[in-house]
C-alpha cells in the first residue's frame, strides 16, 4: 500500500552514510534510482537481509525489497525527484515481519541523487490490529442472529400482529427498528470485508464491456440521484473497453462511489462517470464538484468506520465501511483504486481494472447523461 506525503518545492536533504547511518536502529537501504539496485546497507539492514535469506545480491533489489513493481517504483521516484512529494510510505511484509517503510530522495555532495528506504518494524502494532479485527468479526457473527430476531419481532408489532399498540409506542418501535437495520447493515459490511480478506467471497468473473457495468451502476442510483437533485453524466472517452470482472461486484463498487459523490454534491450539482484507457488499464473515474475531502482524512480514507466531511446531505449517514469494501473488491479483481481531492473544489475517484486486449466489443457503446 502506498501513501504519499506532499511538500512541493523543498530542497531535498543531504545523505550522510557515515557512522550515524550505520548505527541507525532501523534497517536503512540506499538504492540507485536508475537501476533499482541496492548500493549500501546499514548494520540493521544487513541483519534483515540475512533474516530473509536473500544471499544473491543480484536478486535482492529494490523491487523485491519494497514489493512494488519497477514501473510503479520509478514513477514514485520521479515524483520524489521533482520535489512534488517529500516522502512515499509503504506497508511491506517480509516473513513474519511487517514494516512501515519510508522512501526519500537524498543527495550527497557532488553525486547523483539516491533513494533511501528506512524500514520500521510495526509487527507488534499489526498484531494488535489483527486481534482487534478478529474480535470485531467474532462479535459481529454473534450479534447478527439475535438482531435479526429482534428486528422480526418489531416488524410483527408494527404490522399489528401483536395486537393494538399506542401511537407513541409504535413510534418508539419504529425508531428501534431503524437502529436495528443500521446495526445489521454494519455487521453485514464487516462480514463482507472478512469474506474478501479470507478468500471466502465468491466472485463470478466474465469478460464484459465496461460501459454495460457503468450504465447498470448509473441506473441503480436513479432514485438516490433524484432525491438529492444531482445530475449524473456518462462520458465515454474510449470505446470497446473490456475487463475480466464480476460485473455485480464492480456495480457495487461504482454505486458506492456514486452515492458518496452525490451525497457530498450541492443540490443542482453534477457528477460525471468517465470511462477511458489509462496506460494498460481501463479506468472508470467518478468526478464530483462537491466539498472535497479534508487533508486530515485522506490518509485513512479507506480504513474501517471512516466517516468523512461535514456536509453529507444523507440524513441517515453510512456505516463508514463502504470504501474499505470498495478497495477490497477492486484489489481482488486485480485493480487499483486511487483518488484526487481538493477541499471546496471536489473529488475524483479512479477505479483501474486490467484490460482484456485483442478483442473488439460486439455492441456499440453509448455515452450521454441521465
């Protein structure tokens, strides 16, 4: 997982590979940005290298070390070198260790810039997080059955099957039922996340033209769109884009992103679904002109129970799990999700899916607005 810290136009720090570098308690690797070979290791890094049993230096390169492909790593290095970003952070696993890794461009007097990767062991923290998630999952399983029974009992009361009930009592039961529905929704979302993580969720993949999935998603939120008085447009930049996906799950992803975009857009606003090629990937973008995502929320945007923004126009709110599920589904389908946002201007979410090449769509694409 990549996390980028932006601090444009600052001078990069100089690299000191003397005693201080060697005595750092955290493993530190110096990497050649051009070849992605490892130039230098401190004492802790040497121990880590021995622990993961990579004795052949030609195989122990930056791509293996960071778990990031050479293409993506060079793209990150380019942004660091141009001072668009100060630091790139990664979550990396080696054997039973989990690391928070920071990548930074350093300069040494009279030499080319070098990439420095510092590994901080966060295995203990990750273990606590896993135990917490396991506890939440266990509690969720145990709560679902009694909550469903409680909801059913309240439904019988509201239907009159339990006899006459005062108006005030009915109002209280209605409130209780709405809260039970919300709890069941949260529980189902948690269990969905666990199924995806454990590989237990079934995905029915097929090669499909993405415009069909986009149109199905837009149709699915017509009522929601009308409720908030927001127009949804479909902008097809490239036609005939095909991916091997589970269309129902990708509709689930797009409906979630569209719903968020609509909720945070002003009445009379506009949300655009754009479909185009993006390198070797098919990109679906959800573009809004709403309030944008606060910088303080962007780091943990895809975390569990994450609620964003102060101007959400949906009175009932959400579970805070939607984007976690979106990310899990997209990654399961071999894709990536990313976003750009500026407060007061709007947000754009990109869903990039592997393209099926060498095939021509049978049906003509449709573009336009709903």
